[in-house]
């Protein structure tokens, strides 16, 4: 009898043809399949990093951990001071040092994981955009877009802050450990503890300085807080939508354009796309201020959005853009440009009151400027409307003493925009109301967004004059604004960070229940 070989045994046990190829087992096993597609590999990596970024970011920004992060340096400094004043008593309890590593790591470890995950997730997302790895399949070279360098620098600052925190707290803790290895009361003992006290206090100051940055971790829109508009239109077509768009980071702007296409497709026939978007944002802005109720908002949406598509556009919690996130983005733009929203609020007040300035005057010009210009620069906003019955050409001249430049001139041809005959209601079913008028009124006028700066040697109170002239050079209106030019930026930046944090909380609120 011939011996049965291994291959014969395997072949005989196979119900398929004897000559079929040998199928080797998967060495990775179930759930550990190897991904050969580099694009899919990058996508899986980004998904993993993004989930970890959100998880540890929200852990790090938990108020109890932020509080502990602020005081852990003081705790180490206090322990070191006890060792200096009571060396014998403290040296007798050196074994208690084993209780310190976990609390110390708890103060810095979540921050490190969150920031490093955010850094690598950002790199993976940029790579996916370049490869067309998202649902649109279009390749985008975001690395060369304006604003990306600021985002990358912001993440680098976060990493640098984590490095400084880690070095300081590690040095303070190590000096306490080193002191336990020396004889109590000696010069080495006291010197090590003095260094521990010093670094503990320095860490505390650094933690207080960076706490607001920690609160920005784990954000749904990770790059939004780092972005500042470096390029924007001088003339805005629609004040709310253009401001919102200008303050979106380049990556989020791509998602915004996709949502905008879906929004345009959901409009009822006959609605102007720009005015409809402006109306939507204005309604959400008023709702956030508490001036209109949930029911009134839903009723207004039903006047220009197809009812069957409202839920998809505004009520999906998982979508990047919904009721609450749009309110967050409006508040985000307001945190950067509060003076622009002052113009909007004043226009609403004028329409509600029916003031002669808006009901009888041929021209309406309103200007807004921040009370304090931080870093020698600020933003000037001008709203101009031709309230006559004929098209007219005018010139706007901006005079900035010791500014760069000192004089700017803009010429416009404005369509006629007759004002309402009397006061309007905020919302009315039968008659025209502010919700109808404001988007249309601003669209027919001109909204200017101008950057104003002064030379580096100038600071203090100054005036800016805005002059409106007709085609013949006759002055129609002139307004003077007073502001204070300051070179100190820390306090202003802190106030802005608080406003941005408040805006983020709006985006994390539950969406009102749809009816």
C-alpha cells in the first residue's frame, strides 16, 4: 500500500476539484483584515484619530479636570514648602510620594492625547482632501488655501503649550522625588524643593493662561477656532451669509458649499436663493436672541422651504449644518465682528419704530466700528441704502487720520429702495414684516467691510470720518466715529475666546422638536 501524502489527504478532503489551488488561512484573523487600498487606509486612520480627538478633548475640557489642572502645580509647590519648613516630619512620610504620579498624569495626559490626535487627524484629513477621499470625490489642495497656515500654527501652539506644561510639572515632581533620595534638611534637600516650588508656581500661571485653549478641545469643527478671515470681499452681497462664510475655515467651507446646494434644491419655486438664505439665517439669529419662538420659526420656514425637505436640511443632529450649528456659526461670526451685528440690530430697531430717518430720508447710511482697535487694526462696516425712487450714483469717502491709507474712496450705483411707509412688525402673517424687509433691504443696498489700520507708532483715541457725496461732490451725509487704538492684544483675545466658547455651547444644544 502506498502511503498517503499530506497533499493527497487535503485533496481528498476537499469537495472541489483535486487540482484546485490551496487556500491558506488568513494570518490576521477575523476583524484584523489587512487594508490594501492606501486611500481606504488613510480614511480608517482619520476616523480613528477623529474619534479619539473628540473623546479625549471632551475629557480634557471637563470642568473638574480643568480645575485640577489649574491647582496641581500649587499642590506640588505646597508639598515642597512643607518639606522645607518641616523636613523631619515630611521625610518620615516619604512613602506617600507613590500617590502623586497618577494625579499629576491626570492633569496633562488627556490634553496631550487630544492635541496629538487633533494634529494627526488634521494631517490625515488634508491628505484625504488631496486624494478625493470624501463623498464628493473631488480633490482639493487645502494646504495652499489662505488660512490653513494659521490653523497649522494654532495646533503647533497647542503642542508647544503641552510641551511646556509637561516639562514644568515633570520637573517639579522630579525635584520632589529627588529630595526624598537625599538627607532631610541638607542643602541638596532644600535646593531641590525650592526648584519644585518655583516650577510648580510657574506651571500654575501657565495653566491659567492656557485654560481657555483647553476648553476648545474636542470641538465638532476642530479647525474653526483657529481660523480668521485673511481675505474677504469689500462689498458684501448679504451681510449674514457673507460674514458666516468668511469665518469658515477652508475645509468646513467645502462642506458648507455642499449643504448650500441641498438648501437651494429645497426652496419653493420663485424664491431668490441669496435672499432665502439670508432670511433663514436672520430667523435663526432672532431665535437665538429669544425674539421669536420655536413655533414662529417653523412657520416662517414653511413659507419658503418645501415642507418635506425641512427636516433633512435643519433637523438632522448628525449633519454638520442644522438648526443649532447654523446658530453657532452665526454667533461665531458675531464673536469676531460684533460691530457688524450692531448694524443689523439698529436696522431692525429703525424698521420696528418707523423712525423718520428710515421712513422719509432719501438716504440711509449707518456705520459701525469697535470701541477699541486691538493691535493697531480693526474692521469698519458701512451700510448704505438709496431710499428714493430713482437709481443714483454716490461716493463714499473714508478718512483715517494717521491711518494706512489715510483716505479711501468708493463709488457706487445704487438701485432705488423706497422705505416702508410706517413701522413694521417683527413677524406678521398677512402684512410685510421685518423678516421680509431686512434681507431685501440689505440686498438692494451696499454693505462695505473695510480693514482699517494705523502705523505702528500711533496709539490712543482717534476719529474716523465717513462722508457720503452725490455725483456732483455735494455732501449728503457725514458721520464721525471715535475709537481707541491699542497695541495690547491679550485682554481682547481672551474676551473673544469667551465669546467663541459661548458660541460653541449654542451648537451643542438640542435641536427644537420638529412638528
